[in-house]
């Protein structure tokens, strides 16, 4: 299966495939969080946040239990904070979405890669979701200003 659309419309998807997709999602989230942590501007720190529960329709369809997924909190010494939180894996047109919220800013980070491929993290402001750019150190610095 190469895309989310194929996952949700195929008759050949089974519980093993869904379990692999959830495991892959958690690995990709942890990889994204590690990059973000490495790219933080001076004075910022990253720490694990409270997990969010993932229990999407395909998981329920195949009898999978809900799964806690990692979040990441970003803090600076002046008291500014931001939070990265996974919003969903099976989102048509993407391979999962993570929201970054901080102050009045909200960004949507999506993986544009095919299923089980190397992540292609792209980001846009929530109010301009079609104006995506690559998730980079430079973008992160601008987002946290």
C-alpha cells in the first residue's frame, strides 16, 4: 500500500498492515521530534509532553487498542512555549499530520511521503495550509520567534 487513500479503500488491508502503519507513525514522530530538538535556537529546550491517545477508525475496525502517541514541548528561558502534537495518521493527501501550537501561532506539519518511505515533512501556517515549505532549521527559528 502506497497511500492513505489506498489504505482506506482497499479490501486487502489487514490488521498486520494497520499495526505496521501505527508503529511507523510513532517512529516518524520520534524522528521529527529528534530533529526539532537538534535544531532549537539557543535558549530553547525540548522535553517530552503528555502523550495523546490515538484510536483512529481503521484501528478500531481491526480491533486494535488505543495507543498513546508522543508529543513534544518546547520552552525558552523567557517563558515562551510551543507544543508539537500528532493529529492523525490517516489523512487523505498526506502520511500524517502534527500540529505545532505556540502563542497565537499554529502550524500544520504533514508528511508528504508515501507509506513506509523516508518522511518528507512539510509545514504551513494553519490559516494558509496550501503554502507549504520544508521543515528546516530556518523555518523552526522563524516559527519560534
